[in-house]
C-alpha cells in the first residue's frame, strides 16, 4: 500500500514539474516580420506575441502613415528581393 502511494506521489511530481514545458511557445526564436500587401498598398508589421499571450500583433498602415509615425518603409521591390 505504501509503495503505491509513493509511486503515485512520484508520478504527480513529475507531471507537475513538466507542465511549464508544455506551455512554452512552439517557436522561441520568433521575429518581427514586415510585408507589403500590394492589394491594399499597405505595409504590415507582425510582431511576436508578448509574455502572457500567444497572439501575434499585426499592424498595417500605408507608407505615409508609417512616415508620420517616424518610420521610413522600403520600396515594395526592395522587400520582394529579401
């Protein structure tokens, strides 16, 4: 009986200790990505998810709107060459 309790306790400890590993993001090397969408004429910036969420943040603006925010966007042909 004591052996069964010890085995159950050991199994529970292993399961609890390994739980954070399953919660880790699938891609720890997430990067910020910039894409030009020709249909809308907008540059979309996709930022990796912040701590506490798995949802990436995507912001789409025109070149003029990004310039107002202080960013100079590359020309669409420069993005296509990368």
